[in-house]
C-alpha cells in the first residue's frame, strides 16, 4: 500500500480543489493532521502547537482563521470526501443511508444552537448543541456525508444571538426530520448511490418523513414508538359512506367502533408464541448478537381517515427479548413482501454503524472539541473531523483490516512542544504590569461555604441475507 503520508497528501490535494483559494491548502492539511494525532484535546491551539511547534502561535492564528472565518463550502468538501471513500465501502453488497443526530453538552447560551434539549450523549435533557447527519454505510464501514446543526425555535427567533453567531439570514426553523429529508434530497441530486434508509423512532415515527423517503424512490426500515397505530392483519379502513344523492359525494375512508387501528404494542401482545423466532444478526465483540423477533404485514394508520386511499402494506418488525416482560423495539419497513425475517432483522440492525461513527468521531477525531461559538466554525470543524475520519476509514477498508489506518498515523513521530511555548491563558501571555512583584502579592484568604445538596432485489451472501437497492 502507498505510504500513508503520500496518500494523505494526495487526499488533501483532492479535497483542496473545493476550498476556493490555494492558500487554504495548508490550513486543510494542518487541521486534519492535528485531528489525527493522539492528542487529548483537539481544539485549535493544542493542534497548532503539535503540528508546527516552532511557529505555534502563528499556526494557531492561521488554523483559527481557516476554521472559523474562511468562506469555503462544507457541502462541496463533504461531496469530495464521499467521492473518495465510497468506492472502498463495497456498496454492491448492500447500501444503506443512516439518519441520526448527536448532541454535544455545552454551557452558556451564546454558542450557536445551544439550548436545553435532549442530549443523547448524556441520555437526558440538558444544555447542548444537536446536529443531524446522513451517513453512507455498507456491511464493511460507514461515514457521514451530510451534517447540519439543528437550530431550535428560540434561536431562529432571536436576531441578536443569530447575528452574533453568524447564522445565515436565510435560516429558518426546520425540524430534525425535515433537515434529514433535505440532506437526502441533496444526496440524490448529487448522484450518491441510493440505499435502504435507516433511522430511529425520533424520525421513523413521522409519517411525512417516511412518505418523503418513498417519494425519493428508496426503501426504509425505521423505528417507531409503541403507541404508533396500524391496521392489524385482516383489518383495514371502511370505504366512504354511500352517497345519499344530496350534497358532496363522500370520499373519505372511515373508522367505526370495532373496526379501528391498534397501537403496535397492543398488536404485539396478541401474537401467538409461534410468531416469535430467535434471530442472530452479527458477531459482537464477545458473542453473537441475537434476540427474539416477529414480523407481520400491516397498513400504517396515521390520519388515513382524513384521506381517500388506504396506505400500502408494510412490514411491522417487533423485537421482544426473552428476558423482557414486553417488546423492546418496533420498526416499519417497506421491504419486499417476500422478505424473510432474517433479512428484515439484518437490514434494520445495520443502524448500529452510526453509533460506531459517532464514537470514533468524538473520541478519536475531536468532533465535539470545537471551542468557538459561530455557525461557520461549528460546521467547518465538523467537516474537517469527518475528512480526517474519512481518510483513515478509506485506508482501513483498502487494507482489508483495522490495521494500516489511524494506528500508522498515530505512531509517527509527534512533534513535541517547545519548552518555552506559553499556552493560551498562561501567566507568560499576560500583559506585563510595571511595579507588580508577584512574589509579594498576598494570597487572598479563601472563604468556605456550604453547598446544597433500493427497486428491490434479493441477494444471498455466505452468512447473511439482505435486501438492497440498485
């Protein structure tokens, strides 16, 4: 395999074609290099000190300007990253588009998009920023190809904070499912290979989101909540009422007592024991991953009595681990009617790859380490984190193993910081004050205080069956 340093230089040169100015090449190279080095904190200053220790302050200013101020297009650079990595993913064996969002805990109220909202990293409501992403995935690997900050209503309605954070004037409030649909439409327009769309219940429970995927010509397997209603097998909406000959002719479907849709949880609880089967979908780190599943054909019921046509049949997939007292997860899928239970489970469970992406991006590539407050810097930093991740993902996939990627980059000689380099915030960077003797400055007394407590085709692999888009 080509020496990793030469391949990295070729990669940077390829991405740099979308930066607009040749002098931004050094910024891209330096920033991505810093993100790939084994540093505990990957914000601008520590990266600058390691990438160019003899000119750390100047490199700090240059990298800060490149990420926070330079007007290059995140979308165009992301397209280049995708074009570089996608051929290595092996999408012929199965292509998936994974929608998800991730949160970053953040104090204060001035960093762009920060609000009291659900943060997946913390598993609760807290002050954080949330970004929506679209990832391109296969059984071999995955990577984000679109990434956008979610801007809550209290931000879109606040002109002062918007201006201070550099939020584009055209930005209006857009829900997370609508951001995701926008990302998918842009990917389709850009010619990205279509795949089966996967998402959790925060997206899959939205009927408009699922309809949007179908309108794009793709299949989906998405999570839904236990209270989502469907028409159980053997039931369906009643036809419109007979016309009396007067007034407008009735066209809407009907529901009546005894002929109504049911919540998916209630339907799951009525299934016979023979409906459930144990399915193993992949090897985990210590053992095979398996659970108990059932799949039935249903019609989604959301507001169909407001319309004139019944919704098409879909698969309802239910996961009920044997040790649990009730089902744990529910999914709707537009997989082919002859799809097997194993296919449904395998495809649905491919969503785990986004969890690995976010884990690596945060822990190894500093996705959440940006310390600025602005819209442009937030997105530039994320694009560069994904660029670094994409390069090493491609290296790993081309090598056919986990070797030869980040480890080779990490094991290079990491430049040390000069002993006389003053970190930001240190006393050596403070402006000199005449007449002040630090040795004589009294130590203030501390006060103590108490604190209150795809169209589809079937493909058979050696060990797994999955439906894919062509």
